[in-house]
C-alpha cells in the first residue's frame, strides 16, 4: 500500500509524517517535480499528500508543475480519494475547491504555534481524538483568506484563522507542518527570521519544549489518516 507524495522543494520532504505512515504499513511514492520528475496524469488509486513550498498554489511561472498538482488535487476531490495538503498543499486544496489564498497576507507565523481545535473537530476522523489545543510548527507568510463553501472549518490560531479544514469526507488541508521536527528550526535562515521580527534561538527553544506534545498529536493524526486510506481501499501499489 502506498501514498503519492508531491514534494515541492529540495528540503521540504515528508519528514516524520513519512516515517509514521510507513510504521502504519503505508508506503510512500515521493515525487520531486522541482527536480524535473514528471507527475502522473492520474492518481491510480493512491491517496495523495501535497507538501509545502515557497509558492502560491497557482504560481506556475516559478513552479510549472503546480498545474499538474492542482489537477491531482481536483481528481482526489472528485473521486473521494483520501488526501492531506500541508501548508502550500493545504492552500492548494482550498483554492481548487473554491476558496481563496493571498500572498504575504496577515501576520506571518514561524515556529511552534498553539493550534486551537474548533467544535467541528470533535466529529472529524483525523482530529476528533486530539486535545483542544495542540502545538505545531508553522512557516508561512501567505494565507487562506476564504475557505471553500462546503469546507468544514476544524482549527485556528491567534494569527491565522484557517489552520485546518476538511473538504468532503476525505480531503484535509492544514496550514502548519506536522512533518517538521523542532531541530529543523536550527537550520532556518536567521537573517530572514530577524527581518520578520522573530528570534531563531527562541523559536527553536519553544519548539523543543513543545516537541513531546507535537509528536503525540501528529503521530496520532497521521495514523488515523493511514486508517482512512486502508478503510477506503484506496492505497495503491508502489
């Protein structure tokens, strides 16, 4: 059983989400279109994970593979194929389903951030067993400004209202990075963070303090996504 993963930047891999899926018996077929690898024209029965990247969902001029990625997201929605979109991937899901995304909008978020679940999350297949507040690593300046009309709004933060949502029964978008580990922050560009008003050392220290709770929450979230993939019989062969 395998999931199709679209990786949009060299450093933006599936991280621990990939390890958790593997531990749940779901393999990964990671495609790297930024390096010239072609995306398939169809999902072929595989669930879909679209990772983050420093682009808007329709920034085809700088990332020409995004058009093909949007088609895969649209196919997942049309077929009811399980999918998770992370950061850029979540923004893309929102846009493809009829929502809106704006570049450099609102307050930027970097580092471990408190995610607050909304009442709707209590009935969601992936979020229902999480605590009311959970930490997650953020790294974005762009934001969803309007959810699709049919979306279920699942979580927010102080600076960004649309942190998690679901479209239909099996497509989830998140603004945060469940795959990112606290140690990754130590490699972030210090000057860029300073220009945004953040101190890298403080971001790293808070993420380290939150790591245990983050692992508990997002490993459970990923395991439940694996269960959705198995229960729908939509995990293809590698």
